[in-house]
């Protein structure tokens, strides 16, 4: 199912990188039961980031389940030469690809390539990349992903300066381009990120490392949909 048809106006995306892979199917099913529609799928190649994470084989095993549940897999490619992997993501059942401006020679070409495969498109940028450069590179994308940590390990702390970067993004981007934030999102940081203008929130350890992941997901969702309750 197309990503844009699944994502709500405000969406918390559980990040599968933080899941317990011995119980992956059960954890995903429980979160779908709690209302999760879009799951964040982090692919790392050991080059663009130090870690090797998960790839098309895992994606292909989850995609049929996700389609049956009416959900989507939002694929974040933390890889060098991301265009090389777009076709594999599409064949495996991914709904979208988000690639890093730092890893791509021609963002415009990459956006066109992904569109040609029927994928939604996002552009990510690291903390050291300027907001202005990211906005220029993101022309034609559905979303811009503001990394609020250096990409890699789960459980890192949210970088406070990310709030100002999100605010600048919202001022510079067209209204129809979504702002996603990834890194250190939890019950404390999700409110400031929402107030700054983000509307898609990737949460890994704040969901999967809790005793009750569905309850943690619901708590975060309530905080962004009804900020006065936070």
C-alpha cells in the first residue's frame, strides 16, 4: 500500500531496528493491534554507518504481513550509493525509500529513480548538514528526515539543537512535504519536536525496549496528537 495512503497527519513510526528479532512478528502484530500503521525499516551497510543492520530478506518477510494489516514499511537507507538498492526495496515490498543527501551524488536523479519504481521518497540529512542544503536537495520528495542523532545505534540521546533545525525546515519547505525526525525520540523529546513542526516521529528504544511496547506506542501517539495531555 502506498505510504502516503497509510500515514496519518501525525504518525509515530516504531523503528524495527530496536525490536527483539526473536519475537519480531509478534511485536509487530501487537503494535498493529495498538494502531501503528507505518513501521520504520533501517538498512545500514557498514560503510555509510559503522553497523550492518537488516536488509531486503527481512523486508520481504514482513511486507506481506504488513499489506494484510493495511500498513506500510518506510525504508530508511543508511547506505552508500543508495540508488543501487531501490529496486531491491521495491521488489521486497517496501512502500518508500528515504536516502541520505550525504550519500548521493544526484538527489534529483535518485528521486526520479524511486518514483519510477512506484516508491514514496524521502531525503534524510545528518546533524552536520545544513538545513538549507537539505531543502534544496529535497525537491520532489514526500518527506525530509531530520536526524536528531548521528545515524547508527539505537538508544542515543536526542540532540537539542535539532528543535531549531526542524523549525527552519518547516519555514523553508512546502506545506505538503512532511517532516520526519529520527533519533532519541521519547516521551520527553517528542513534544518539542512536534511543536517545532515535525509530524512523523521515529521511535525505537522508547517503544521496543519498554516492558509493554504497545502501551509505549500509545503513550507517544497521545502526546503528539493531544499535546495538552503531555
